[in-house]
């Protein structure tokens, strides 16, 4: 289901101003819970959150929602937010991901100050708590195979069966667990399990696995460990060790909350974080799971994690999205308790709104057609003044050269125009933006192929833009670049990665094939574009509005030095604004 956010109360809630935090009409359910805790003086009135990514891929826009939420809540309540790498599964994790995650969180505008943590820093403590659970008779070493554990677990309708190893003595368990750590046993041959309740209606409580044997090199602890804690065990303890008060996670962990509580309640620790679940962000026309995104990267379907079509933070950055636009998007979608899919048009709307006041308007011709102005003196160059942004006069003006030869857009000319075509055709007059009115006098074609090679036009010197003599009105205004001054550019136009929506997005581990759904026309490269010379000194990452074409960003990954490469961030057509109006 695609939510029409107009009708979604959460949106209105999230667009509130600062205001009174105890007024429940203006707060979301997480804030309500925190307000209640503060009223009761819980946690000594501290608010401490964390963002806990697993370094097994690059962050995506869904993570941005979690980052904005966790860091945002901390800021709002004068609290703290930690960055913690949940690096408990070395087989999939890598330092490359750690670095990219830090870069992305910073770029989004958030700071963890000196509170950067790794779950792996707690391995010794986690081990100690496991020993405590064993001593209390609340954990045991189990020799069943993974397959057997699954079979013994039962189903939603059928209670599970106790492991034959469940009643091992504390001494035997302590000995076996120590030897697991010492590397005496094969990978997968034994696990440590919590002793909870095999008949619990909640499958997570049926003696869940806490530790597994896995000989894998860890990017921080090296080969020190051959047993690794499970997420459900490591996470609550890491939260408690850091004094986290509100552990905000996504909805799929709701059924894990009783286990989270069980772990905290059964170890000796002076801290009791509260797990709170919210609905994960799903977006139309893309996928939002690191596993599926990694597939696209590894199969070479896209050009890396930062391919501008990817919903990753690094992809959005390369595409030309700003941190402000992403934060605005996260604010508008709000937080809810039930899953839904947000229209990608809303994200596009947010970047348009941001760039509208920030980006200079410039002229770029993507598919050039030469125009010779026959009555304009050869060798003459005029410097025309052009405003940079009519929405933001403070951005000033710049100089554009005008000369006898210019390029216009191929589709701004038609030899045999249909009705209501107000652009250039034989005998018709149009204005060249910021310059003069020209009239098409002649079409020069290749005698063999019939291809249009150039147009011969005349200009009216009395019609200079802004001049008092300029009273003539024409319907068409075209963008153009001066031929001898233009700079070569490559322009990459993007379409959605997927044309359909991800039916399995509520279930990120759904088994559809990303490759099969991939939109093969999602990238169009235009190699012979021309842009105005003011762009010659523009820096990678800077954004412009190409008049009539949309917003473009200079690629941050320079592959060529002979041309400037632009990525189209978004077109000018705003379907979200239309949805809102209708
Ligand atoms: P993925 O399913 O994409 O691999 P994940 O949940 O495994 O994501 P983590 O690195 O564990 O990725 O996520 C870090 C934090 O970001 C978690 O608290 C998680 O709940 C949150 N998060 C992940 N995906 C989303 C999403 N789509 N919307 C909101 N929050 C998300
Ligand atoms: Mg995860």
C-alpha cells in the first residue's frame, strides 16, 4: 500500500514547531513515551539513544530515518546519542563499511562527539555475563545441530521440544563454554543457549542461541575470538553498558522485546534500557535492504554503492541530494507504528524545495543544434548579465558571453511544427534567454542524409533583454550557449532503479530477485553536452539548475578530465506538488 501522506496524520504531527513537548497532540508516540518517563523521573531524567548499524553495507535512506530519529530525539531532550557499530558477525563485516557509515552520519549533520563504540569492545564483558547466566542455571551448552535446533523449536501452533542437553550441570556448562572459547570444538558443533521456555508462544523465547562457534577473522578483534555473541544477546547488553535509556529499533524486533527484557533482567547490570519499535521506511521504486543492495553492487548491475541511482546515502549525495533535503524528508514522513511505503516523489519534492533557493540557474544544452546568426558581426562578443536565481536575489548575477554562433536544444526546433509549438521553426521568432529575439531564416541540411546540420537565423538588435528598446513579445524562450565559449560536458540522466514497487519491502529478507526487477533504462548518458563557461571553475558536488532541464550536480567521482560530468539530481516536474494540490 502506498500512503497518501496528505491523509497521514503522522506527517502533520512531524511538521510541528518546537513547542510544548508534553502536549501529546503535537508529539509522536516515541516522544509520548519519553515524556511519560520524564514525568516519572525514570533514568534520572536522562535521555540517551544510539544508532547501531551493522557494518555489513553502506547506509541507505531508511537508516537516515533512524539516524534523524535517534540523534534528533537526543538533541530535542538535551540528551546524548551514541554511534555504535554492531559488529558481532565478522563473516559479513568490513572496515570499508565502518568508514563509509561514519562519513555518512557526519555528512547528514550529526555528531556522536566522543561516543563512538563497537559491540566488539564488549566481547569480554558479554562473555562474563554469559558465564553469569550459566552459573544461575539460565544458560546451557547445547550439542544439537542447527538443523536439529530448528526442528526442536516447534512452530507458531506447536510447542517446542526441550534439548536433551538442557539439563547439563552448571559445572559441565561452564567447562564446555570455556572450551568453546578456547577453540576446542568445530565451528557449528555447539552453541550456548538461554534456558527460557520451549513452550512459549513467542518463538524467540524458546531457548534462543546466545553464542555460536565461528572461526572468522574480525576486523577489530582479529583472531582473538572463535565464539561470537548473537545480535539478540549482544544488543541489550551493549545498550545497558552504554547507559542507553531508549533503544529505538524497527518493528521487526517487536517480537524480540521479551528476550531483550529477559537478558537485561537476568544479568547483574545497573541500567535498564527500554526498547521501542517504529515502522521502517520503505520507498517506492527501489529496494531498502543492504542485502539486496549488495547484490546489485556485487553483480555489477550498478556502478558501486554510490551509484547515483542507489537509495544509499552515498548514492544520494553523489546524485546531488543535500543533507538538509534528506533531514526534511525524514521530518515529513514522521514516525509511525505500522509499515507503509512512501512515494519516491516526496523525496524528490524535498530536494527540489531545497535547491530551488540554493542552486544557480545556468544554461546547458544537452543535445546541441548549431545556430548561426547571420546579421551578427563576426568576431563580436557581448557580455550579458544574467541573474543567478530569481528566487533568491542575494545570489547576484553573472556574465554570459553572446556571439554569432550559438547552440540551442535540438528539440527546440521543428521544421514542421504541430499547433501550439512556440519554439523555433522556419519563419518563427523566439527569445534567447537573457539575450535577443532571433528569427529562423534557413535550415541547412546534409544533402545525403537530410539530417539538420545548422539553422541560419537573424537577430533583432532592438530586443536585447532588459533594454528599454525591447518591447517585442514572443511566446518561446529558449536556453542556449555561445559556441566558441561553451564547455564540453557529459550529462547522466537517471530513472528509477525499479519501475514497480518492492512487494517484499515490508519483509526485507523477502526472496525476490533484484536483478529481475531492475530497470534497464535507468541510466542515459549524453556525451556531447555543452554548458555555459561560468561553470568552468565549478567544484565537484556543486548543484545547478539547468534551465528547463532540472537540477544537476557535478559528479564527485571524477573519471574524466576532458569534460565536466553532471548527474541529474531531479527533473523540474514535481509530481508530488501535484498530488498535494489535487
Ligand atoms: P537492512 O535490512 O537494510 O540490512 P538493517 O536493519 O539490517 O538494515 P542495521 O545496520 O542493523 O541494518 O540498521 C541500523 C539501524 O537502522 C537499526 O536500528 C535499524 O532498525 C535501522 N534501520 C534499518 N533499515 C531501516 C529502515 N528502512 N527504516 C528505518 N530504520 C531502519
Ligand atoms: Mg540489522
